[in-house]
């Protein structure tokens, strides 16, 4: 699985003007299941994200995790993280998991975060979503498991 995480002071997602999820301080997590991924990857990625020390401590150093700060997570599916741009100018997405599998793993990832004690809001798999965020830092990190 792949994820692009952004530390945010707030973030939200909507579809056709309907607000689906909104968080305050925490992480916006754009996530993509890759072909061949299993629930093990979803669990491993959730644990990595929850424990990644990218929040400021009292000295201003990135030394605290999402769990330490009791921050929230907005999890949004984004199959375009599987883009292959090696040939030509049109990206290919064949490395992404098939839609049904991708949705299951996306939801598994969100559930694993919840199981770790993280407040989680989500988008809608496969929908054309509007994502709003106020990037904090900015801190943006690419993860792959």
C-alpha cells in the first residue's frame, strides 16, 4: 500500500457539496492499495502512520506521533498514487488494486487506525471528492509498505 500523508491543522472532504468528513489537527492520509496487497499491508501501514513521529514536541522538534498528540486522521482513497509515468505523458494505473479489493483495503486501513485509538473520518471510495486542507509545516511524507 502507498500513502501520502500531510500534517494538517484542519482538513475536510465533500462530494457534491455534502460534507463527508472533517478533522482538526492531525493527518490527511491519501491512500492507495496496490495489486497484490493484503490486509497485512493495511495493518502495517496503519501502525506506521499512527506512530510516525512528525508532530512537534515542547522544544519544537518533530518527536511526537499522531497517537501522542491524540490527533485525528482524514483518510481519502486515491488510486492515482499508483501512477506509472515511465512511458509517455499519460499515466497508467494498472499497478493499483482492482476496485473491489482497493475499497476493502482502504476500509481495512481506516479500521486499523481506529483500532489503535485514532479518530478517523473518511471520504467515499471511487467518488469525485473535493478535499480541503490547511497544511501544517508543511510536512508531507510518502510511505509505502
